[in-house]
C-alpha cells in the first residue's frame, strides 16, 4: 500500500542513498580527472590581464557570494593564448606573472593550480548520507519481515478501533508549509461482558483522511508467540 508510512520511509531512504552515492562519485571523478591532468600537465608563465568579480546565489541561499574570474595571457611554442582561470588569491594584481599548467596536446586547457580536491571529504560526506538512507531502508525491511512473521505465526485476535491520531513524527511540506498527513489508529481489547479495557494496540501510520469512520469497528491484531510487545494491527485489511 503506497499510502502507508513504509512507502514514505522507502522514498526517503532511497533519496539519501542515491544522493550519497552521487556526492561520493562527484568527489571520485573530480579527483581522478585532476590527477590525470596533474600527471600530464606542463607549467609555463603567464600574465594576469584582468580580474573580474561575479556575484551569484547558490540554490535557495539568500546570501550573495562572489566568484573571481582571472584572465591570463600565455604562450606555448610561440603560440599566444588568452584564457581564464578560477583560481584566485587576494594578493593577485593585474600585470603579475602567474604559473599556469596546461596539457601538451591541448594547451588551451589551462589551470592556475593543480591542488586536488579533498576526495575523502566527498566520499565521507556521501557515505554519511548513504548510511542514513540504508538505516531507513533497513527499518522498512525489518518491519516487513516482522509483519510477515506475525501474520504467519502469530495469534490472531480482534480488537475494537477506539480512536485515530495524527502521526506527528512524519512531516511533509506543501509549498513551504509543513503538515502531518499520516495517521494511525488505536484499538482495544475489552474484558468479556464489561467495558474494561484489557489491552491497547497501535497500528502503523497511513495516509488516509477517513480513518475516523472505522472507529467502533473490529480490526485483526496478530500477537507474537512469545513477546507481548511485538504485534501487528492489520490496518491495511481494515481500510481495504
């Protein structure tokens, strides 16, 4: 059932895993490409001809950032080239000489430095995201395994739905405003012939705005053979 909370956890977990892998791959390939460049690059001296500033914003960040674009002139085998490099230092001035690095078979590809990016930081950061994602996915897997075990091996009883509550632990944004669309039911087993409540059980959460109509109805509950704290309220069967 796509409307239950497990689907939301699967989606969140998958997003974190994919994002973590993507971040790690960015770091790996950036480091690999720069390592190849550093192994083949040849140095030459160039002259700074201009330093421009460019203001920009990153994503939804409200803070304005500044990017420096350094224009350089240099010569390779008597051929003059004009190019720009993103490497910038506060001590740079127009007319200063600067050491440049280029590829012998592609002298128009030039860099102002060959410092390799912190690939381990990318991999570590990506691994952190992946671990979070795997935690969510493993949680869903364990819930699914326990559900199947209880339905096959547990003791089935009937309980009466007594109330519906919003699941405040799951929040979803709607155009910038947060909400709690998931709800769960509480059901109770009463002593025969009385209204005294014997046991109370809580279901998993699902996205359903009409759960209140099931208050007073009977729902199946599967109890663990030896652990009273483990059970499964079959809310999915109740709502069809």
